[in-house]
């Protein structure tokens, strides 16, 4: 809240014309290939342009980098070979697939400027080994992009991996984007480094479950499967 208030104060008190001029110069240099982008970005920052505005100015000209997230299979399952609880949740997933005609499908997303993808990869690998169909979105998505991917991939659940404190802004926006697209039946969950005091806020804004560090993966999968069944009536 303090950061949001600070940004509002900066935008209200800065010289808007100077900001637009410096951002315009930065965009033009990025488009033409002429000029020092670092120096122009510094000038924009001195005019009190935000990091997001500076990034967007260059994105307009250069586009956005799309990092491909690669995952492995079999690693998590091998570690749990012979584990009764792991075998039990695998059987529950098989039962779901038989009843519904397809496996539970999850999209793991990284939104905003959060580039910490190791946790997302671990979760994607674990749930795939349990028997879920798992899609992993590219890094740095917007909530609207994540919602479109969820709908296009016909998933049951979207798992937001958050390691960079953007959850209170991004998760509600994703929930809202799904609602606006008529896909409110898609469950939104969160995992990662999320302070306990933020849990109620996320629940109030449509997040159905939150999983912190040290979560038992088979139990998390069981809870998610329960949510998917409940959402489907």
C-alpha cells in the first residue's frame, strides 16, 4: 500500500510534459537504433518516470522478450517411488481422468516482473509426475495474457507462482480477467513467498488456495483436485 501511495504522489507532483518528452525520446532511440538507451533511461528516471514506464517505452519499439520455461519429467516421481501417499494421489488423479474423460489440467504462470522460475518448474514437474496435465506460461506475463492462455488451454486451475511481492496486485487482476471472459469456473491458486497477513486479502479477491514454502506436494494436489471437483459440481 505504501508503494502504491508513493507512486500516486510521484505521478501527481512530477512534470508530466518532461516525463512524456523523455519517454518519447527513449522510445524513438529504441526504434531507430540511434542514441544511448541507458543515458536516455537515466534522463527519464530523473524526470520521475517509473521503471514500468521506462520499460514500456522500449517495449513499444523493441517488443517483449519471451523466455521459454523448460521442465523435466520423472524426477519428482522417482524420488517418491514406493511412497503410499504419492501413489494414493496418483490413483485419485486416474479416477478423475476416468470419470471426466480427461486429466485435471493446470497452468502455472509467472506474472509481472517476477523472473524467479525455479519454484514454478518444481511445481510443474511434481504435478506432471502425479498425473496432472501441466502447461507452463512464459515469464513476465500480464494477468490478461495469463487468462487468455488459461482459456485457450482449457485448464481447470491456474497456479500463480509468486516470489516478488506482486501477488496483491496481480492475482486479483487475473481473477477479474477470467470473470470478464466468462471463465470464472477456472480456479485460481497461489504459491510461493506470500506473507501470512496477505492470505485473507487474496481469499477475499477470489483466490481459492495458497501454498507456502514447505508445502506437502501430494497433499496440495489432493486439495486442488478437491477444489476442481467442487467447481464442477
